[in-house]
């Protein structure tokens, strides 16, 4: 009997040790090194959620707002966005513009952009197919545009760029911080959430400057940005031209924070290079004016892709040889060691080998 008791005790202790080890490894894949709270660059990929569209409403000319409902949704902070997997399989990113305290739903808004304006079909799917009752796959939230910690804030929003700015305004107003907003658009009818920002400004008219181009022309950025208090946080979201204009006009001492609709990468290192597709036994040339994705799809037309902006991860490929010039907004350091997003990233040298 004592022998049986000893065996049971040893077996139980081994099982407990195994479970403890598994918990430690799960907490840190690099165990015995400590787990990092966040990767050095990029963000870990979020699990996909299945949410239901419970509201689809027009909130301005060409702009619809979606309410996506689920249970115990992951928390988010102002500036965060979601990846929506659309019915066609396209993946598009939309800023969250609702209440971060609401764990039962997410709210996003998108403007319809036709092909003639540079649209690639995603916004039309949102407008025409994501009706109330539709189930949609969502990834995130992720935040590449967090609200800075400052005493005073200035916000500049262009058109649909108001979406990440709106939760920021609510947050700084609740915190009792000083803020001003310049909100521009083609016309008042095309500018969503005008009533919301008006209510936040209250009776302090100096807080809000609305510039509708059909009435007022272009905004006077120099006047709006003049005499900023030292260390003022300036958050800007809108068309590339607007962001470049703000950056060029910004007084010394202010701190600029940008949210881009498309990746902004250096034009340096855009030379021609070769890509060997090892499993296919082919080699393609990537010219200075094209992407790895375009060159690869000329040979392998079924290669998966979606956003073409380095945000969604659909086109991620394993790299067998060569140095990578990473230009995406998604991969973690661990992923960047041996993979790349071929829609935006390039080779640092004259050759790279993909496991394709």
C-alpha cells in the first residue's frame, strides 16, 4: 500500500509540474525569457470575431454607419480600427467611432469611393451588402493612432477622417483638457458627425472651426495652427494632401500625430530586384514602379491578397533567402524575421527568395 501511495504522489506531482510548465510556456513562447507585454514593432494578430450588423444607416452624403454587435467584445481606445472581412473576401480597415465603454458593439463609418476616385470595391460592398442581419468577420481592434497624453490638443479632420477623431474628442472633453478642432469637407452635407462635434464644442465657438469647401474654400491652416501652446498634441486624419499641409505648417514645439488611409513609405530603395519563387521554379523581376505582389501575380494569378496597403496580412509570404525592406503596418518582429507582406514590402538587396 505505501508503494502505491508513493506512485500516486509522484504521478500527481509530475502532472502538476507539467501543467505549470505549459502555463509558463503559453505566457511566453520564448520561455525562460520573460514575455513582452507588446512586441517591439507591429502587433500580434487578433483573433477573428463573428459579429452581426444590427444597424446600417446613412449619416451624411455617401457615408454609412454600421453597428456591429457581439458579446464581451475586446476593449479598445480612441484611434483604434477594425479589419472587416467583406463578403467577397476583401479586407478593409475602418476606424472605430463609437463608445469604448460599450462592450456589446462596435461602430464604424465609411464613405463610398467609386473606382474613378481610386476606390477598389470595398466601400461599395459595405454600402450595398452589409445590411442589418448580415454576419461579418472582424479582426482587431488594433491601434496605430493612439491618443497622446497632453494638456492641450488640436485636431484636424478631413471628411471621413473625423471617425477616429470623434472618440478622441469625447475622451479629452471628459478629462477636462483643452482642445480645438478644424473639420473640413467638400460640403456640410457630406461631413458626418457635424452635430456630434457641435455638441461637444458647446457654447465655446472657438473650439470648433468647420470649413466646407463649397462655401468657404480651403481651410487657413496657418491661422488655425498659429500660437499653439508648447507641447500641444496635434492629431490629424484625412487625405494625404491635408496631412502634408499640416506637417509643413506646424509651429515648432507642437507634436504631430497622423492617421493615414494608405501607407506612407520612403521612395528610397525602390530599385529593381529579382524574386525567386522556389517551389514554382520561377524567377520574376520587380521593377521600380511595381510591387512584389503584382510581379508574382503575373506568374501565379491565384496568389491571395486584399488590402494592398500592408494592413490586413492576406498576402504574407515566407522568405527563404534575402534581406527584407519591411513597409507594412502589421507584422511583429518575430514574423518579420522570415516573412513579408508582398503588397508593400520589398527586397533590401537585388534578390530575394520566397517559399512560393
